[in-house]
C-alpha cells in the first residue's frame, strides 16, 4: 500500500482549491448584504428575492431549462442510436464518414460550430429563436452521449440478447427488455452530460439566438460586462444547486440499477 506523502497531499489540496474555491466564493458572496463583490458586509438573502423578482433573469432561466431538457432528451435518443449503429454494425458503407461526423463536434471549436449552424439556418430561411438554439444544442451534445453509451456497449455481453431472441423475443422487444436496462446507467450519464453542456453553453447559443430566446448564460454575460451584480451570484448559486442535485440523483439511480443488475445476475446463477 502506497504511503501518503506531503507532496501528494499538497498537490491534491491545491488542485481542489483551484477548482472549487472560486465557486465557494461565488456562493458566499451571493449571501452578502452589500452590493460589492469584494467587500463582505453581512449575511442576507435579499439578493435571491431580488433575482426571483427580476423578470428578465427568470425569463432567461426558463428558456435555458426548456432548451436543456428538450435538447438533452433528443440528443440522448439520437446519441444512443448512433452508438448502437457504430457498435453493432461494424461493416457498412460510409461507416468511417459516419463516425467522423459523430465525433467532429468533440474537437471542433464552438465558434466554428455556431457559425456553421447559423449559416445553415440563414440558408434555409429558418427563423432564429428558441428552436434554432435547441437544434444547435442537440447537434453538439449528441456526440458526447454517443461516446458515453458506446463505451458501455463495447463491453456488452451479446449472449444475453441472443438468449432472449432464442426464447422468442423480437429485436425491438429485446432492446427494451434486455439491452436498455443494462446500459441505462450510461444513457443516464449521457443525458446528464448533455443537460449540463446545454445549460453552460454561451458561444453556440449566441450565434443561433433570436428575439425572445435569450438564455441565462447570455443574460449573465451581458450583465457582467457592466459589473458583477449580486443577483448574478444568487442565480449562479441556484444553478450550482440544481446541477449538483441532478448529478447526485443520477448517481444514486445508477448505483441502484447496478445493484439490481448484480442481484439479478446472482439469482440467475443460483437458479442454474
């Protein structure tokens, strides 16, 4: 067993401080009674009340949540289908091109992705707004879902599907009764990743937005250029809490599903 050295402890402490200290400061100053973002005056929750009474912030937050929920759900369906195609059908014409198009948004700068989507919407005369942002988010989050689900399908035991089909299940029924429950932790993880990326996106949303479709990151960025307002700290803290609760819930659900899968496997082995 490796001993804990002072260097390892210092490196770990510095790494966590570098990552989470700014977030802790943001949360702390969201409860600051004064308007200054650098001088602590006292504890207060009035900025949360002020943020909820800010109609523009609430409208932007509602647009962001709707876009994230819709884009993450559609991207999960499409990404899972793409992962199945790449894993199960290893030989088909155009597979290399298909996989390259799936993985391209992973390495392509967001500026290029946003600009190319903007040119597409302009070319087809599609009015920019809520739906263009949603389609843009689906485009760049689908690849992340595909990568996560494909990594799980690579180690999937195909004999389980073959056994189900030998017992009379159709391929469609086999997928929903056998395959999907087993890969569900990866699907949930992909959905959470797509949801988080959609909430966080600024660049692609800025290119593809329109009247009445201002997302929360865009609103925060436009307000911060004029100075950091306490309401912004409060809204960001609420977002941190929402994302943290969603991640914890997804982790608990994934752990329970894994325990149920292991219990089912033990029961099946005991019966045989």
